[in-house]
C-alpha cells in the first residue's frame, strides 16, 4: 500500500539546464523545491567551523561565500572574474627594449613550454629508439654485389657467334614475322628446366625469335635457358638481395631489366652478364617495361607500390616522367596502338590508358563489378588485350576500338583468385591458355570461349604461361614449385 503526498510540478528545460551547468561549473545551485526558493545548495560547506574560536569567524564565513558564490549568479549571468579565473601573463610592453620586448606574445607565468616525459616514459622511449636503429642498420648493410656465371663451355660457336645469335638449324624459321598457319593443343611434357631453388615468378622469351628463355625467381636469381637443341642453362645473373618480381628484354635482346623486392631495377648485359646500371626507386617496382619504339630504347617505365608509374632515362639515370593517377599499387604496364599508348592496371581495380609522356590518363575504365587485374597480355596481332581478373575470369578488351570489354569473350573455369597468373594467346589466335592457382593449365577456344583442355602442369601455382610465337603447339609454363616446363 502506497502512502505519501504527490505534488504536480513543472520545471522549465532551460532553468533545469542552467542550474545543472552552474552546479557542475561552480559547485552550487538553487534549491528546486518551492519551499526553498532562492536557497543556495552547494558542495562547499559555508557553515561555521565549530573549532574556530576567533572573533572574526563570521567574516571568514562571509568571505568564503563571496569567493564561491557571488549573489547566487548562474553560468548564464555575467559576473566579475574571480582571482583564480585569470592567469597572470609575463609582461614587457616597453618597445625601446629591443631584445626583451614581449608585447602580446608574453606567455603565462606558470606556463610549461617543454613537456618532459617522466623517467618511466623516457626508459620506454629509449628502448623503442634503440630497436628502430637496429632494424635500420640491418636493412642498410644488405647490398649485394652483382655477378654472373656462365654454365656452358662454348659461349661462341665455330663462326664466333654468341648464344644470342638466332639458330637456323632447329626446323623452324625463327626469323619469320608471320605466325604459324594452324596451332594445335599441347598434350605431353617434353622437357623440364630445373635450377631455381625457390618459386619461379615470371618467364620471358627472347624477342622475335624466342630461342632463349629468361626466368626470374624468388631465390633472387635470374637465369637464361636454351629453348632448342640441348636446352641447357646458359647463364645465371645474381645481384638482388630479395625476390625478383619481373624482367623485360629490349628490342634486340642484348640487354634486359629486372625489378625486385629490394626496391631496385637493374639493367644487365645479356651476353656478358655485366650489370650496366641500377636504379633505386625507394619503392617496390612491381612491373618494368622498355619503350618498344626503336628511338626510345633508352627509356623504360616501372609501376611501383606507391601508386606511381615512373619513366627512367637509362643514359642519365634520372626519372624523366611520373604518372600519378592510380589509387593502388601498379601491377602491369602494356604498350598498345603502335606504342603510342600504354595500358596500366592496378590494385585499385581500374584500368587506365595513357598517351606516352602525357601524365594524365585519357581513358579510365572502372566498374563496380570489376576486380583487380594483376596480369595482362597483348595478342600477337595487337588487337586484343587479355586481362586475368581475380574473379576467376579472363576479360578481353578491344585495343583498336574504344577500349570496350568484349562481353562475349569471357573465359572461365580456372581458379586464380589471389594469384597473378599469366595468360597467353596462341600465335594465330585460335586458343587462349592460362595457368591457375592449383597448378593446372587451361586452354580455351578463342571463337566459342569453350574449355578445350586442362591438365596438371605443376605441383604448386602455375604462375607463368607463354605460347611460343613460331611453334604450332609449344607451350612454356613456370610454377611456384621452382620448375619451368615445355609442353607439346
């Protein structure tokens, strides 16, 4: 059973907030009850001190009240400043005192301008700085001397020609500019090149002829192999302290570039193995490409991890142009349209088309349904750009038209999510082939996009796949099991 007395009351919102804020700021407020109207309620005890026997105790009480409460004024009412409300400034307004003049810039008397850490914090800070110094030292010390070793006894043949000379006794005309009339599906393994101790990251064929094969690997080495005859290992180039990511031959194959995770791009002489020059990017170069024009062979572009595409001049060793539009690390660069333009793909899931030496992309292709495309290949006839998309599809772009996606040319069935598996076209454009994340090779029909063939090529990811430009059915693959294989 309830008993008591209930009284209706209304308290204005503003008055309530006013009294609440006053209490928080000054420590007093008005008693809200009707009976105690005008009575101050305070956290401070203004009452008489029973132990105080002095004559002026009443004055002390009044003094205490006046310091804390000035006529019970709230935070919304103006009141004279109390002594503790104002900080004292250091003053010197004498303009004649040139060195000592402070004007309005004099600080406060009790101001501390330098905040010093406590002893415990200082110890922690010293430990962190020491750890950072140690890490920095280790990174600086690792510089690798560039060297190369020749693995064959006869670098020159009986006529004094080096291994770069295109052989004419292999049953195929390697100097021909026309692709084979008809290509066939590769079915059996002919040869395995093994020499890398870790995963192979990319393979590149010698320009035009394809009689030599350059492989880069996670074991920091680059190796040059024969594709015909004895299929020997010719030369090993070592000069990177971390895994080598990409490589690129110049037009005549006498030099090549390597890009590695040690943030260096290096230029090598293919025949002698000498490192001609090196370019420090301070960022990881993910892809590197020579400009294919004959008069621009001294220029190359590198796509880096800091979203830039950088053009270097080999002669001067300096950056001559930067293309900064991507929003993620640049994965691939491909020259199209008679080398007047190039296409770049990035982690930002977009594809951008640039005109050479103009640092603003003139075409930007991005779609909410698009995925990142970490590997691209231009067809032999230069009409189609094949992009390996991370949603397990190969997408084809029309290069000569308006760079539109060919909706009817989408190749599916393989699993590449998370891997930059290379795809390739057969020389006469009848097949499309690609490696996948399970180590398989998939081959589709170009016209119908039907899957024609799939076979297990490697024990781990099949990352690289190249169709030989002069052969009807020779396919070269490389994988993370450290092997390179030739199929026919």
